[in-house]
C-alpha cells in the first residue's frame, strides 16, 4: 500500500482487513449503499468510501467504543494529542483496562498497547518491556540515560509521531552501519597504540570489552527495529488529519438490528470458524438464518472455510502474520458469496 493511502487501513484492530481490502473492493459490485456489518477497524468502510462505487457507506460494529474512536478521528472532532500516549507502561495499561470507564481515550490506549490489538494483554513481555520503553524515552524525551538519547537532539524539531518514527528507523540503520565501521577503526587504533607499549594482555582485554560493547549495542538496535505502539499511533494520527468522509454513516448495533435494503451491497467479516476471535456469544446458525432472510442477493463474507449456502467468489491468498506460533500455518482467506436457500 502506498504511503498516501495508508489511512485506509483504519484502526490498528484485531482482524483488520487492510491487507486484502483493495482486492475485495475490486470484486464487489457497485451499488447505492455498502453495509459493513462487522466493521472492526474500518478498513473495508474506508476503502468503500474512497472507491466512488457507493453513494453511502454504513460502518457498523457492536463495540460502541470502537465506533466512537473511528468516528471521532474521521469527523475532525478529535482533541486527542497522540504525543500524550507514546509512553504507556504495563501498570498504566492495566489501570486503564481495569479501572477506567469506557472512553475514546481508553480505547485508543487498549488498542495501541495490547498484544495483537486484543485490548486485553499488554503489548510486550516483561523481558522486552524495559528496552522498548527505553527507546521511546530516548526518542521523545531524551532521558533514557543510554546512547539512544542522541536521537532526541536530532529529532526534537519533528512535530508528528510519523516523522519521529521515520527518523528513528533512519537513525537505527545509520547507527548500525556506523557502529560496525567504528568498531573496526577503533580496534586498529588501539592495536597500534598498545603494540607500541607492548601491553598485549591489556590489548586482548580491551579488544574483548569493545567487541562485547559494540555487539550489545548492535543487538539492541536489531531488537528496536519495530516499536509497534508508535506504528499504531501514527496510523491513528493519519486518520485524524483526513478531511471529513461524508459518505460514511456510523452504527453500533448488533447485526440483527440492521435495516438491510434490497439494493444494499452487504459485506460480513464475522468471527471465523475455529478461531479464537470472539464477537460475544456468536452463533453461526443464527447468522445463517439472518443472512437467508435479507432482501438483497448481494451478500459477501470473509472466511477461511466455505460455509453452507455459499460459493467462493475469490481466493484472497494467505494472510500475512507478523506473530507466529509453532505449528500454526497460514490459511487461505476466502471471499464467499451467499446464496439464499
């Protein structure tokens, strides 16, 4: 996806369709209204609104707090300053999750700082947490007490998270190369100096310490290549800067309550069968009964499995997963067309 179109990814939300949204949109027919039944992060609705294929787009998700966050960002009413949320510790996260009332701010923090955007588990393990937060401190405040603080002086004039995060990657790449080069030069200088003094024992010890120090820094830079919370915050930042998308209407009801019209194009991305993603107590038989009663014939479903009363409209390919678990192979994602029975 081109940089200019990255806002179409919507919210960084579990199950987001940003990887295949454009492909799906090219397959779906034109119509008066596009209904995104299980809207989630909103990527399908944003692609539909920008496609000029529909007069109106209805973005719906039963999670009102998710709808309110996307609506707040897209309608230009948001007063959120994302720079206020670049440093959230595990304790901060758990406090927001367990003790704070539902709000746009709470939703933002739980989405951006949760593992797999599940809004429940903190983003990093206890082993990695300190190092990730240390890099954030260095980039935004310059007070990590490490060599990473050099980033702050050079990036402090940049005003957005997107700019700072891009500079962070540039600095990491440059510093890795510099460390490798400087390590070689420094070793040569020390070798010359210490050979003249014939302090061979000291030479070996110093060389070893330098190698260990540079190796540690290089390994740390490798681990800091990706700060997920900043990638997610910059995604929201891009949405906030959009002009109002007048084609989108917002709804936060259960799918049973939607008023579907005969000329609607209906798209459903329900919880996939045999996955851990939940949408409350989702009943697949009830869902099929609801689909069968809809007055439109243009009903499309995303799934890994061919459902009863459906045919394959397109194979979308294997979903790219950044988080892998042993024995977990990627499945082919399908776009199904529902057939009334």
